[in-house]
C-alpha cells in the first residue's frame, strides 16, 4: 500500500476497504483474532537507558528477571514518582541504579534482565534513550542484556496488547489525514504486526522493532497529540469487531504480508522485482496520487547530491568516475546499476542495495548526472546529483 495513495483515495471518497482491496488485489478485509501480546523493541544496541514516571504521584514496580505478562512474582521494590531508574549493561548483565532527591538507595546486584510495571490508569512512563525521551502508557518494559560473539548490549522491549494498545501508538501517518486513510493504515499495521508474532528475534529480544525497519511505534505520544491524536485513536477503534477481533487484510482466511510504504513513482512495485519471488497480492498497481505535489509535497519530485566518498563506499571501489543504470523494472525504478573506477574496476549492484547504501529515499532515479568541480590546483572526484522520483519503502 502507498500511504500517500491511500490519502489521495480517501480524499476522493474511497473507503478503507476499497483502498486496501486496491493495493492488495485479491485479498479481503475480514475479522481476525488479534488479542495477542506483542513484544516491541524500543531501544537496542545501547549501553544504558533510564525511566521515571511522568506524574509526581505515579509509581513503578521493579522485578528481577524477564517476567511474563500474567505472572505476578514478589517484586524487588515499588518506587515513587520522584525516583529515576538507570539501567546499564555490564558484561552480559543489567545493573539498575536508583536515584531520588528525597531518598537514598543501596547498590543493586546485577541480573540478566529486569522488568518494570506500573498502574496504567494512574501512571505514564517517561523513557529516556540518549537525547530522546518517549512516553509509554501500557503493558510492561523489560531490560535485557543480549550477548553475541563479540560483545553484549542492552535490548529494551515494551510488551502490550496488539489489538489496541500497540496500534494506538503507531506513528506512521499524520493523524490529521482523512478518516478512511487512517482506518486503512490501522488495518494494514495490524495485519503486518500479526505476521511478526511467530518468533522472538534474539538480536532485539522482540517480535517487532519500533522503527521503519518494521513499523514506526511512538507509544503514548501518538494518541495524545494536540488536537489530532484522538482522531488516530478513534480510527483504530473503528476497526475493532469486538474486544478480541478486528478487521485484517486476509487471503484464504489468513493475514497477508501487508507491506506498505510512503509513496511511489506513479506505480507501486511488483514485489518480484524487489525480492525475486512473486506474491499474487503484491503486484504493481497505478499510484498517480504519489505524483500529485498537492498531496505529496515532499516526494512528488525531489533531488539528492551523493558525495564521491559515499559512492565509492557503496560500490566498494577506490573511486567512482562513472556509473550506468543498466536496467529498470516495469515501474521505472532502477533494478541494476554499475559503478566504474578510475583503475578500470567495475561493480554492479541491485537498485535496492544501491539505494540503501547511499541512503536515497527510493530507486526511482531519473536524470542523473555527474558534477565536476574545479578547485585551484586539481580536479575533485565527481559528486553525483540524483534528481529523484518519489519514495518507496517496503
């Protein structure tokens, strides 16, 4: 699904079901059980993070270990709203440190994991990772040390109900969009998340990431946005069938792989051109709304300059003096591109690998040309100006 296309169709009066049936041809929008818990990674590959309650009267409870939802062991301690908990990874363990302007705390022995819970009716958690502070209202948070062959690091997850609590926090599109576009996004996001429940990924201790690696999950900030946040929450709630079931994009009674992206170059990609394997409901369809600058102001037409060092690193060459676009998909996006070095070497990449390595928003690349700059004493290696068509994120 093209998110900009969904917005454009909603502005034309299409319903959420019509939008979803258009972008996932051959599928149905049907009730499906979604009363599951989902484990969302909210910080990964970090050394330390902290949390406290937003409300001065709030409190949180700390438990040793990774405590499954539904189990209620003896807590390690209960802490008031002026207490900050810092969690640090140390040699494969997690060390909590508590601080407060009104109390002193003894050092705490490390564990491989710690769990934090709070009363959701009275407390909101402020979670700080580096310079970013996020708000979480539902479920619980687990801090775990994850080991690999070289090192260990902190993985932090928020476990909550997929049906409502998780979807209320999805920040994929502006809440000011038309209702049908919001409903289509909610159903697509639910469908995508259902496909991630089958395993816990060891590298993130999660079912799903909170970034566009999977879906942008921003927590309680989404539903509390000024003016518009309630519109998103209402749109999600309109997709409920009952407390345990909700509308989902299905094929033969099962949720599909509901990939979606921001906008296209006028036609969505055939997934076979991107990943090599065909999927019947992921065929390219016309997406003219993505080319409308009134609807898609940011990506209807845009350009980027790719510096020479980035180009050479992308192709794995000492420099790139020339490149050629070798082939395109049926939608006009690049499927193959070759870079040539001054030493005669050349390397060919797929369009998607090239896009990822040079951090371009899409593989719809047109009118590319080198820029040769002439300094006082020598000719610089060229930079590449790449005027682009719209974004495609799958």
